[in-house]
C-alpha cells in the first residue's frame, strides 16, 4: 500500500468538499470571507499591512475563470492574499558571522521545517543575536510558515515559539486563527503541485506574489472543523499502517538473518545420511587439508559437515583489468559497474574492454567486507574490489550466504581479505545438502520479498 498516495488522496478529497458531508445550516463561506476582508481592510487603514495592488484591482471582480474543480454551493473561491499578508524571511550575511549568529533568538531554516511530517515546528537549530534582527523577520508563536525555495519548497509548518526565519521561508501574517489549520492542510495538499512550478529559474522558487495569488477553495467555518477532524482521523489510521508496515519490514529482515544463520549451522534443511561427507569433497580440493568437524564457533555441527578456511575453497583475483575508466554513466549503456555495498549497481558504462565474464563469482569489498554474488558480466568501480571464484566442489551460492552474514568491522581503514577475512572458518555441508540449503533459502526469500513488495 502506497500510504503517501493515500494521504494525498485524503487531502485532495478534503479541499474539494468530498471528505465530509455538507450541512445546509452552516453559515456560508462567503459570509466568513466578508468578515476576513473587513478585518484586513481595518489593518490596512491602521497601516499594519499594505494594500496589494492585485487586491485593489480585483477585489470586486470574480477571482477565477479557470478553476480546476467545482465546489459545494456554500463554499467560495478566494486567494491567500484576501485571507492574510505574506512576507518572506531574511538571512543575516555573511552566514555564520559571529556578529549576527549564535545568540538567544531562534532562527529557523528550511531544514527545520522539512525534517519531519509534524504539523508544528518545536525547535530551531540555529540562533541569532540582536544585531541580526535587522536582517531578518521576527514572528509570533503560532505563525503559519511555508518553505518557498529549493527542492523542498511547499512544506507548511506552524511555529510553537516566537522566531526569526531565513529567506527560504514565507510567513502568513494576520491570518484569522480559526481558519489557520484549514489553510495549513490546504497548503500541504499542494506541496507536490508547488514543486512543479517552472519559472525558468535554476532553483525552484515561490515568491510572495505567487503565494498571494494561490487560489483557495474556502468552506464554511464549521465544515472546516469537520474536515480537519476527519483528516486527522484518517492520518492517524495511515500512521498506524505505516508503523505496522515498518514493524513487518523489520520482522522480515530479522527473519532473513535468522534463516541464513540456521542455514550455516545445519538447521534449515534435514540431513541425508546417504550424502557424501563434506570431508571427502575437501580432500578432493586438497588431499593434505587438515579436516575438523567442529570448533568454538561451530559446535555440534551435523554429521557429515566439516570446517575449513575460506582461502582453502576460494581463489581471488585483483580487479585491476576490470576497473571502469570513465564515470560518464548512462542507463542506456549495457555494462553495469558494480560495488559490493548496498547500491550494488552504481551505473552503466559503454566501455567494451576489461569486462569480467568468468561467472558466477563473488565481489568482495576489501575495506568494508561487503560482498555480492554476481552472475552477469560487469566492470568494477575501484581497486577495493576482490573478485572471488569458489572451487567447483563447493556451491558458490552457499559461500555467498555465509559471507553475506559474516562481516569484519574494525576501527582502522585497512584491507581485510588477505590478512583476516580469508582466514575465517566456514562450516561446509555435504555438496548435495549445500544445494538443498541454497534452494530453501532462495524459496523462502522469494516469498518474503513478495510480502515486502506488497507492503
């Protein structure tokens, strides 16, 4: 379930008058709007805010010729400009100058508003001094804010404290507090739309004129309250879904780890006494190999299992001949460039030489000890990769399983394969049991992945 899309759907229904039923007894929104206009006119006459040129020209004419949807009868179209004043913040410069910064006055930046999905912002990471006040704006507790610049523009928040704010944030001043939460949810419903605005600038930007001109479908005040209550109810349910989804994802990851652990301890599939013992296949690899059947790390291994060092069943190759020369990657190119970390495929190259194709193999990051099983031609990102081949008497998938849950993490930046990792002991089942283990792991993981993808 895509809960982000579900939240957006709830908000879309809300601002179209389709989330809660209308009540014909509600005072029409047009009456509410006239009260708001009268209050704003009073503030203009008192000199607290300036009259907008656009408002002066259009206050007695229809606001919209091309609205995107029809509203319920007792709603009314308006604009941000008719509801409140909008101002942009400011930033004392140069940034970080001790003359202005690190004082006692909170100073909000865009990251303070975008770091979580809360309605309110509770803390400013930065502060300024009195000298910085002339370079920015100070607003009261309870002021509605909106990020208006950069990739994370269009995020609304309500501050819980008096604060200053930078020029990447706009503030909505002198707004009727009874409609502020509705305006918050309306702005939140438009976040993605705001980010699609293309003004031909290098950085997306919502200037105050654009914000003031935003059309708003305004419901009756009592319906606004019902809408807000319903949004919160739905969002609470969706949050529970998200939490359950997160919990299940954690359980699946833990289950995978447990399955792999059971696999290398001989507890995932049943043993077959007719299988050739692992000691015999190790003798074929190296007749002089000293064979043990348990140790301090792997006690009580099943009968027929043995223990050896990784270096006894693997060969490694330096990646020098396979390192990509150009990082000019493009998805249209055919050869993947690999790293052993989470990203795995970091890009695609059009280089036609130095492509590794002796497959399958295991790539191993000599510094992080991350590893990946690879069964397609590739190039590597750097010399940090070791390319490992596993002896044909041992299933490479089984070795990959062992390596995927066996990492060495030290305090120093060093290469691990030759000095430590290759010396690690690996429990070896009979070869036929290795095949059964690999099949079982792949089958179980496929089912768990299906569950994960359905979340």
